[in-house]
């Protein structure tokens, strides 16, 4: 047997990357009777197993998957450990269950070896897809393209075969829907590649192929939804990117319901997250691409929570909450003047607390603050539904515009003397 000096000085872990674990850890519980009740992007922030309406059953399945994911366990070990627990809870075999929506008593399939395999594959593949998206965002400077590849299935979906070998930039909107897995049992995958490899494989910069939508009637909700041809209903999403969008929505709800002092501190921390940095960078990049474009990319409607205003300002603004958000459009429009950094955007809470705030005719509030040796203006206004305040843009301003704002507006908050606009 070799001595210790001949042993390698490193080991390989079975544990998944942190981004994979984080995706699964962040999921809340969403009991459901039918898989169509939790749709596409919702899966990025809700763990559900169809027919697992009992919370203890859902919790047991979720916790066991989390433990297996953390340890890098196998399906066989997970099934062996979980099966007796589900049998103890009465969630095994075929049994009668009442549909909570219709009241109809139906015989349904609960736990089974085949069912557990589907649950395992679905959750592990989407968690790993989310992790791949996170890593892709971090490494896209050196590896700017994704290459679509078929998996090891014996039979492939024709529309997936058509995508085999497709090369597109990491941030191409095509991946918002066509980020594998793209259906039940889909084993397609993406490989991140360099610029030179993309060119050697024939990439010419051609746009993504157009994929028509087909109608799908969701018999649980009554909605008729548009689903990209070739993707199974409920799978047209990017788990990692959807998690970021849903994360912003979830954080907004939590900030609104939190103690004001805690919410203020949390808002500052949220604006320092890597996810917010990517949010700003992607919005700025989209703003640059939209300049002069015949068919500009649509702005995402998902806003990011960035600040909390006190009750006095909330009352003046006429909003239902003190939450302040910023969306892609605001960041993209600000890019027209200067490409502001995530750090500058993250100062919104400080600007709101320490700057002057003026109420203008029409209801807009203008925040004036002296930050990093420069004077910034931050126009904000209540959304149409009066739920939150939205930052409209951000820009540096001169003394003439400061004077005009002060002349036409009504001062509702004085500035901290150390941050008074216009001081040298």
C-alpha cells in the first residue's frame, strides 16, 4: 500500500455545486392535487408533488430530496430510505382521494417506484439546470455561448433533434424557454463553449430559430396557454432565471410584511446580492442593444426591491406600502446617459434617507443626493395600482436642474447636511 506521501493532496466531492443546493433550498412548499396547478416558472420557487396535498407527505419528500442532494446521494439510496416513510404516512399505492377543487372522489396513484423515479429525475434535473445557469452567468466572459445537445435517450422528440448543435449566446432570450430539461424525461443538455469553438462549429451569429406556439388548455384553471412547439406544457422556463425573477417577487412580499427597521436593513443587503448585480448588468446590456434596433427586446416586467421609505413619504406618495422597486426599463433608460454600476444603483436606500425629496406637480417625487462626489437625481412615482413606488430612472444633474426642481416642487424631506445636493 502506498505511503501517505504518495497520496494526492486533493479529493473530489460528491456534493453538488452551491448554486444547485441553493435552488432547491429556497423552494417553498406548494401542496397540489394536479401538476397543472403549479405552472412553469412557479416551480422555480415552489416544491410540489401532484396528489401530495398532505403537508407532512410533501415535507417528507422535499426534505429527503434536499438531504440526498446535499450528500450527492443516489436514487436507489433515496428510494430505499423514503419508501417506508411514505408507506407509514399512507401515501403509497392506489387509493381514493378527493379533488379539493371539484369535490370529486377519484382513484389516484400515490407513491410507487415509478412515481419516485419521476419525482427524483424532475427535481434533480431542474435543480442542476438552475445551477448551470448561475455558473453560466459567472463564466460567460470566457465562455459566451451555449451548445444544445441531445441526451442519452433511446428515442428523441423530433423538435429536440432539430435543436441539436444549436449555438447561441448565453444571454440569448431563446434560453428563457429552451433551457433543458424541456419536458418529462427530457435528457437534453447544454455545453458552455468559447468564442473560438463556436466559430469552429459553424456559428455565424445567426439569430435563434423562430418557434411557433401551440395552444394548450389547462383543464385545472380553465386557461388556454401558449406553449412553444416541442416543449411539454409546464416546462417552457429557465429554472435558474425564473428563480431570480421569483426571488425578487418573494423578497418584495417579505419586505412589505417585515418590521420597518428590519426591512430597511434587508433592502440594503438585497441590493448587494450577486443576483442584483446581474440584474443591473443585464438590464444595462439590453438598454445598449435596444438603441436603434428595429424590433427591440421587450423589457422584463419583474421589478427588484431596492429600498423602503418611511410612512411619512409613503403617505405623501399615496402608496399602499413603503416598498421602492426598480425594473429593467428604468436601468436601461438610465444607460442612455451613463452605464451606472450595480454599486451606484445599490445606493438607492441611502439616497432616499439622506437626500432631499421634492414632490413635483403630477405626483412624481424627485430625490436629490450628493453621492461619491457627484449630484444624482432619482425620480420615483407610485405605480398605477398604488402598490409600490417605482424608480423611473437615475441620472447625474447640474445646478440649473436642481434650481428648477426646488423652484417648482414642494420640499417634503430635507437633506442630511453631509449629503446636501450641490455641495462641494
